[in-house]
C-alpha cells in the first residue's frame, strides 16, 4: 500500500495544477489589457502645475541649464520612473495617472538604485 502522506501530497499537487491550468488563460487575457491601459494613460503636459514646479521637460537635453541637472540624468534612469527600458513613455511615482517621457527630466531626479 502507498503511504498516506504521499497520497495527500499528490492530491494537493493535482489540485494546485488544476487551479493553475484554469487561471493561466484568464491571466494571459488580463495582462495585455493592463499593459494597454498603461499605454493609454495621458502624457504629462509640461504646463501642468506640478510639472512646472518640478521643471519637467520631455527632453533632458533642454534641462542642462538647470542648476540641479546632473549629466546623464533622465526619467528612464530615475528611481521614481516605473516604466520598462524599451518604453518611450512610462509611469512615474511623482505624477500619478500620467506617463512621462523616458527621455524627460525633472528637478526631483534621483538615481535609480
């Protein structure tokens, strides 16, 4: 006869496998929609009051005259930027519900850790 503990482990594994197989198609359908929702978020307008207060610009090269600008700094390498490296625009913790240019810059730039 088989060991009861082994039978319970096998049953638990089968339950998890069945649930995982049922959830996988649902997750596969939802993840692209969530990514598309991120792409449809409005771009941050440089004239937005918060953007102006932080001297946001969509091109870091135009910020070189700003006294707090550091050479090589841009949104894509900022700790607040949450976009992927291949994204042109991505979410930023400082500007909720808006996306910022990966090539942009603002005075709150903090090196990504």
